[in-house]
C-alpha cells in the first residue's frame, strides 16, 4: 500500500475487516475502481474469483457466473470504494488503459492511473507527468513494469516510456482502449482500437526524448488476430505484465454492437481454445469480460 495515503490505508484496513478479505484484495479493487473513474472496475484477484467487472448501478460479472454470493461481495466492496473515492476527490478522474499480459502467467498487478494526487486516498506521484508538457493532461494512462503509457486522444498522440526514454507516436485515427505486452525475445506491444488489435510498431514515431523525428504518413491499419495460437505463443521482450490489468477499465471507445447469440457462440469457442491450452485462464477471463460488456 506504498502509494496510498494514511487515509487510504485506513480505508483499506477498515473494509478488509468489514468484508473478511485481505488488505491486498481491497487495495487491488480500490485501484481498479479509481482507474474506472470511480464508476466501474475491471479486476483480477483470486479473492474476488479472478477476472471480473463491476459497474455502478449496472452489471457485476465474476468468473463464476452463478456465484451470487461472490457477486454481492464484489458489488458491496466496489460500491463502498466508489463512494469513498468520490468523497476524497479534489479534481476530475483520469481514466486508465485496459491492459493484459500474454505471458501465460498470472502476474498482473495494478497502479493508479491518471493523476492519483488529486485524490486524498493516494500519495502524489512525483513521476506522474513524464510526458511532454505541451501534450497537457492525458485521456488515459497505464503501465507494465518499466513500460508506461499516456494517451492524448485530442492531440492524437501516444507517449510510451521505456526505462528512461520517452517515445511519442502519432495515433492517427485510432481510438486506443488497451495494451497487451507479450513475453520473451523478439515479441511486440500491441494496442486495441476500433480497428482491432494493432502492433505499436506500425505507428509513426513523432519524437524521442523531446527530439523530433521525421516520419512518413501513418501506414494502413493491420489488425492482429488475437485468437490465433501463434499470437498467444509469440515471445516478447521481458518487460513484465501490465500494472494496470488489468484489468484496467477501457477508456471510452466506440464498440460495435454484438448480438447475444454471437457473444455466446464466441464464448463457447473461447472455452474450447482454453480447454486445448491455446488460451490461458487469464486470457479467457479478459476476453469473456470484454464480450459480456458489449451485451
């Protein structure tokens, strides 16, 4: 709880005792709700049944679809956290990316997105504004170990910090909603937009460490099929998993309506892929939550 203020730590302790869960579970959910602008949360914690989603006044989804007791627990914890966040918020919420690691492991953690210092439950982060100052405030932020992201929708810019270097990209017509970082050597970082899953390397580089880079016009969008076995097993740089997993809620992004029957068919196919070992439980849970959200 190092990024929580004394008030935030006190709240976590109180809710952990009230609901009989660990402080780690409450902290995880607190960050998830904060990243969801205080009104929604996408989470992945074993004490809450793994991957799931909560929306204030709306649907609560957990991995065990028929476990009403678990749904009630998630709803109560998230509702209390939502109210406390609103009471301690001195500025507007800033959303964060939905993100997923495709390493096959369950090592996703979360970090508060946006300007955590605007909420008295969090300690101010002196490293928050690492992007070019002329970009202003980001529409969403996210991180995965030492890789950090800041998306500026109005400026059509994406800033990515790897180690000490800051790369800025022209996002063109993309409306970015999430990132996925694979593990191993020779892999890549992909992002999700209204065009599907796209490799980050296809975006033109605008600048590096404040130095402008000449770049050609944005290439045609080349979506990545996120359901192929080659995709799931592709090795990537060992940068770890996203700190915001996670679930992390998706920033507002247009999504094509999906008919109920098509969603069920897709879920059935995803289940078959998981049984064959092509999808991990974590990947299955993420895709399931994403599909159910479109109902």
